[in-house]
């Protein structure tokens, strides 16, 4: 699948029981961070299991533009010879981050405290997304930014020549904002402090510590307080990237709703800041066994054994949103096959992802016969029970990979085929989604029905 070029319409038809092993790609969040921290280290970082989706490849290209020697050694194997903290060179050309909000926001933070200029752009989806949530805090370090109205790309960042450390409370639960501020703080003297009222995925903190940064995390009345001492010499590492729990959610959810299915998904990250979807599925009655728990690359992982299940609707608490923000689209598909209604609250952040995911899922589910309620911060799906979704609709993906995959999962269990207008964006995070799902037994057909 290609994330660029002409649209790739695709249709998903009702599947026979899904069977087999789903070896999903490496974690996207960790892949981005491994490349960036490798580029900010002195010496060679070796990475195995890197996700080779377009989003991560765009980050690898960006690190080359900033002066790091980034080489592809084999499938999932990469070498990064870094330039050290404060060592970024000024890029000769515009940095194109494609569809990746994580990539562009983390890179903006990483270069914001170096005395260089860089211009960033991306695809139509990324150019519509808000960047003020990054440019506001990096301005506190002394960086300046010049972009389109409402802080949109393309945007030029002028890094701070004499950066100062900051104390910053993240105004929304966002690992991207937190991480951008911490990466900016690497090249500022003294201590940069980030406070988050709601805990978000902690890969940046884990990896900074692994690369040798002096960092502490404290739970206080203010929230989770992260203190980073600036201007360290980061040590290169060997990074083994675990499998992505967000990508794993698609075959897992498909197996739960396709009658007779039983699959295994090995080596999936079980990071407590990322496992909200699995907690929720188990609450709904999902038959998921977490086998062989262990640690790989500093992250807890387990093998998942998943069987078709009769599910019930639940209310997902808003405080769980940060740990499953990317999984609400596919959860809404699962909810359509549950008995009773599923209420998802505290999900307004979905409105500013690659697309307005609340609206995209609501319109697509409605087109396939599912009753939906929504407001700015809530999505309610009225479940129709196993085999109860009529299907037959065609869904707009809005250049959003997770919307595309979610509706393809819907079609695997709906009574009539479900179409999507473009499967191309899937390559940004899960380039092997199509062949992997078809090996399990899915029926995915390219082209219009």
C-alpha cells in the first residue's frame, strides 16, 4: 500500500473464521523516538524491529537532513550515527513529515534549542492539524515559529541561540507535546520540568533514561512531574522495538467479532500507558489470554491469544482516554457488534488527530446501519450483537490510516461488504496490514465493489 499518489479503494467482505499468527510491525511511537534519540547521541545506535511504515521512514529522512548518518541494514535493522545534543546541522531543504503528527512535533522539539532554521510540511491531513500546541511551549525556550493561520504547516522554526530551561504544564493529555518539550530541554542548561495532569504514554521518559539522560519522575498533587537535566551527552544504545499495541488492536478486534476465530499475536507491548484498549476489551467480555509476559527493549511485552467472543457494551471512563487514544476507532467497530451501548467519554482529542475521528467513525458506522450518538467529547455506539451489523456502505477515510483499517475490520464481520475510498494511508503505520490480514483469512479486495 502506498501512502501517497492515487487513491486505492478497497472492499472488505465477511470472513470465515480468522486463524493463525499475526506478527504485527514494531511500535511506531518507539520507532520515532529511537531514530531521534539515536541522532542526538554520540556514536552508533543500532535498532532492530523498527517499523518501516512511511511515517517512520519520513522521520529517518529528517534525521539525515539534520546531519545524522542513518542507514538501513536489513528488514527492521537500522544504524544511526548521531551528532550529539546540540549538534543538529541546518537542513538544506524542507522537512516533509508526510502524515506523521508524532514525527513533526517531536522533531520540532528536538531542533528548537539549536541555533538553526528548519521548515516543515506534510500531506494534506498533516497540514490541517494544530501545531500551536508545540510552538507555544518551544517559544518559552526562545524558539520562534512562522506558519500559516491557526499555526498550521508549512512552518519555519528558528531555534533558540541561547535557550533557557522551562517549567511547563501540558494543557491537554498529549504525549507528543510532553515529548517535544523534553526533547527541547535536552539542549537547554539547567533543569526543564514538564507537568502532566493526566499520565500519557511514557516511551520518551523510558528512552531518555536508557540513553543516559538525567531524568526523574514524581507523582505530586500537581500531577506527574518530569524533571530533565539539560545538556547531557547521550550514549548510543541497542534498541529492540517491541510490536505495536495499536497495530495489534486491528487483528485482535477482528478476531473478537468474526465468529469462530482464534489467533495469536506475539510480542505485543504491554506498557501500562498504552494498554487501555485491552483493559476495555476484557471488560466487554473479550477472550484474550496474555501469555509469556517478559521484557524486551526496556518494555513489558506478552503474546496475545484471542478468540471470538460475545461482547457487551460498557462505559469507557474518560481518564482511560490517554492510554488508548488511537484505538477508539477500532473500539467503536467492536462496540457495533456488542450487545447494548458503548459510551466513550473524554475523547475530544480525537477531533484533532489525522482526521476528526469522532465524525469519521460516526458517519461511516451510520452508513453501515449502526446507530450513533456524539457530541464534542463523547461517542456512543448502539451495539447490534454478533453478526448484527448490516454493512453495505462505503466509508470516507479522510487520509487517516486508523479510520481505513477500522472500516476494513468492520467489513470482516458485517453482513454485506464494506468499502473504503482509500487504503493508501495504511502504509504510514501498518504497511503489511493487507497481506497479514489475508493470511489470517480476511477477504480484502482492491477496487470498487
